[in-house]
C-alpha cells in the first residue's frame, strides 16, 4: 500500500485512537462549540502536510515539464536547421517528404506536451477537492466534537466570527493523519524487511546435520 493510499485510509478512519479522545481532547486544543462552523478550505490545502507535499510534487513536475519542453524545442530547431541545409542536395519531392514528416513530428510533440500540461494543471485543480474527500471523516468527527450541524466554506460566508473557524484545528488533525500514515508505512516497511530477511535465511538440511 503506497503513501497516498495509507494517508487516505488514515483520514477515512478518522485516525482511530486519535479521534477517540473525544470532546475532552477537543477542548484541550480549542475546538469551539457551535452549531455552525466555518472552514477555510484553501488554507486547509495550502497549509496541511498532504497539501504541501502535493504542491511540492506539482512544482517539481511542472519544472521538469518546462525543462523537457525547452530541451525538445532545442532539438527540433537543430533538426530543422539540418533539414534546411540538406535542401540543396535533395530533389523537391524528397525535401517535401522530409519536411512533411518533420511537420508531423512537431505537431505530435506539441500535442503530447499540451496534453501533459493539461493533465498536470487538472490534477492541481482537483487536488483540494481530493483532500477534502479524504478528510471527510476527520471533518465529521471534528464537527461532532464541536456540537456542530454544518461546516461552511469560509469563501462563501459574507460575515462571520473567527470563533467558529475550525481551520487551524482541521489542519492539525489532517497533519496527525499524515503522521499516522507515515508511521504505519515505516512499520510496514520494517515488517516486510524482517520477513524478507527471515525468508532468506537458509535452514540447515538433514544431510548437513548428519555431517
């Protein structure tokens, strides 16, 4: 099970023991008691560990895509220059065939680049909603601890009191889920390594024992 799957599972389960602390623990970290609660979903994504890790990966992938496009562009310019230099030694028909093939190659590469860029930007747009879905149980538990009936998106609330804003606590809870997922992943990796070492240990055969 990968890190993303473990995180999703930890969030979906509401952190198990962490959430079982109930209202007493909630009061210790300042969960307000209110029927109506407000959550800044943009801050939840930008300031939580899962959101920050996604943004870091997104930035790396974006920079890698830009670097690839620049490298391919330079290669195409060089290929175009070579084709131009060959024109004097080729018949018009042969040159046209090479030029058409080059144009097709440029068009294909452009389409692939644009598709990769669209996919990357789409993943960036969807990421906050994905995090909210994964954190649904965490938010539900938090709402229950606060005695709330509804959590509103802060961006859709005209006037509010900061006292009903649960964003800081929600970020802390999601970060706890992240830590729990990473701890479980390390524990599983350690168990797998131990099992692998045990499997690789050779058991003395009866023949060796007799000797």
